[in-house]
C-alpha cells in the first residue's frame, strides 16, 4: 500500500510540473537569443519579465521581424516585456535609527501579497510571504526557514503560518516545494526545511501543528524517496541511492538536463569548458542549485573548477541530516494523531538513517563529517561546514561532536564567523564567504553539545560583522567576507552582484541577538 502511495505522489508531482510551461518553453528561439546575446546583464531578468502580450502574439511578431534589416532585439524585448523591479532597489535605510528598526522596516519592504498576476513565470501563492530581496523577487524554500527565525523573534507568527501554508499549498499542487515559486524552478526543490518550519510553528501554536501539516510532510517525504523501493544495490533514481549493503540514502537532483533558465548563458558557456556530456553537466549544476550551495568546490571533482561538477555522485551529509529530521517529525505527527504503529515505522527509518550517516559520512581519520561518493565508494576529501548539520540535529555522538568542534575551531573560524569551505575558488559558497544559515546551524549545533564557548565566539563574530557593515553601508547583505571587517567585508564570487535585503540575514541576526545580546 505504501509503495502505491509513493507512486501516486510521484505521478501527481510529474504531471503537475509537466502542465506548467517555463519562459524557455513559451518563447524557445527568442529566449535563447535574448540570453545568449545578453540583452540583460543578469540572466534572471528575462525569465522574470512580465509579458505584455500572449506568447502566441509575441512569437508571431518575433518570427515576422527577426529577419528584417535593422531588427533590434533589445527594442523588441522592451516593447513586449516589462522588466521586473526589486523593491529593495529603491529602499533607502537610515542607519542612525539602528539595526532593529531597519529590519522592522524591511519586513514590510520584503513582504508580498497573495499573487494574482497571470502570464508570468511566477507561481501564484494564496497567502502573504517574505522574499529574500534584490534579484530574488520570489519566495525561496530554505531561505524561508531562516527568515522565519527572525519573524518569530519579532512576534510575527501569522506571517510564519502564512508562509508555511504557502509551502503546504505548493506541496499539494506540485508534489513538492520548488526551489522558488517560479515555473523554471519546478524541476527541483531545495534543502527540506519544511519539517523545521512545522516545529517552529508548534513552539507557538502547540502540537496541533504536527497534525495539521502531516499530509504535506508525508508528500514531501514521498518526493525525496521516489523510486527507493525499486532500486538494486549500486543504483540510483532521482533523489535516492541504494548503496552496496542495501542502505538507502539521498542525493540532490534536478528533473531537467537543460541549462538553467535563470543562468542560461553561464551554463552554456561553462558546459563547453569541460569533458562532461552537456546533459550530465546541466543535471549536475542544477542539482547543486537544489542544494542551495550554488556553487562550491564541495561539488567539484577536481576541487577547483565548476566544469568538473559531480553533484549527483555525492550523498550529502546535510541533506540526509535534514531527512532524518523529517522522519522524526513525521513520527511525531503520527504520535500526536494517535497512530503509534506508523510513528514507530518512521522512528525506525530515522534510526536507520542516523546509523547510515555515521557509517558513510563520518571520516574518523579527519574527525569530521563529509559527503560520500556513491559512485567511487569513497568519502569526499572536501571539508565543509556542512559537517555541523549532524550536530544541529543531534546525530553525532559526544566524541564525534568534540572532534568536529575542534576542526571547526582550528580551520573554519575567522573574525566574522565560520567559512563555508577551506578553499578559495572564486565561487560564492567557498572561503572567504560566510552565510547566515550556516552560521546559525553551526552555532546551534555546537550549543547542542555544550561547546558553548566556541558557539559564542562564532555568533559574536557574525553579529559584529553584520552590524559593523550595516553602520558603514546602511545595508544587510546576502553574504559576507568573514575574513575582513566593515565595508571591506562585502563578499564576492558567484554569477551575480552582491544582493542586499536580505531575508535570511535579517532572520538569523535577530535570533542570534536574542541569544547573544550586545552591550
């Protein structure tokens, strides 16, 4: 029966996704030309643009005009599409009022009303929500949990519930929570933090939250586990991998093997640099986008170059820690609903996953958690702060936690927090950049194992980094160079300019300020 249920969820998810057309599908020739000729500096601009006529009218006009002398592609696009605007582009802060006042104002700047627009790439949501800011004009999955931490601290529980209801809506409609509420994000998800959102709500609304969202938690689990029952050892399907001993763990994946629409030109040019078949490269780069770490040496076969990306070969320690938590939350939901038998089933799944994480992702020689390459049957040699996730979810033993803490202290801690990796490759999820969600996971993971002094050092460094930069620039940013201070700490790397806003930075800052008040 459970096998049939998983199959039904998978079919529903693929059917719903197949019914939605993306900009590249709506305007195939025009889309490729606009992106490759770089009509807009940012590849995300055109996929987000608002069409001023139907796709049929636009395509017909393009076909009629493109071959004529003097055809101006930029003018054509300007005539038929309205360029999107980010609210934070026009917002001006007043640093003299302080950082808390700044964030209070930003909640209103970053909040969106229920969607009613049609004909764009935006997937309509029924309730208000918070966007990250800058070029990120839509809701993002894992960003939202860390944003919610700040909303909780600010007492905005209704907004948290609205956002959780939006994610439940997405799961019901599409079978999963997409990367963001855009049509071109439907082929992938992001780190599964929905269960953590439910736990956050339960802190304020009571245990009824577990029962309320249980159907969607089960559907999300079915999405991540699709195909698990039919695998043989050494095989993988979508997001599941069966290892040689029969253990089933998960990986990141994307159901498309085409260039990302929001970074079309970048993907096409990068694919030409390496030896991977293009479809394989596109799948791997999209899978890394599902991880949220887009991009990092963590995913590179040679540890240096994006064109060597191999995301789908890796069993990530953070993803499997999150799914361990999802299994526990589902078990909790069954217990709250009086179904002890199913509660035990999911508790057992969680315990099996815990054992598997410690078997395959714990590197005893390094004293650190790493990803596992299921193809080569070897642990990754890349050390990243993802090792903090087993501490965040209480998967590590006390001895393991002490070893992880020592490695973090000796290798990852800098003046402004913890770095993401130990390598400086120019990618934004590598050293020297620090990111709010990973600071929070690391601090709270260390606190779980009484590594309080180190947790405090990291938290205070991050807080001072944020506040010093804010006083100098009037902005809270997407990421920071944690090896520098103040305005000089503006981070670099990646495919787009540094963004301000910024949802998860605001959320983590408020939460950590509550735990570590500054004088």
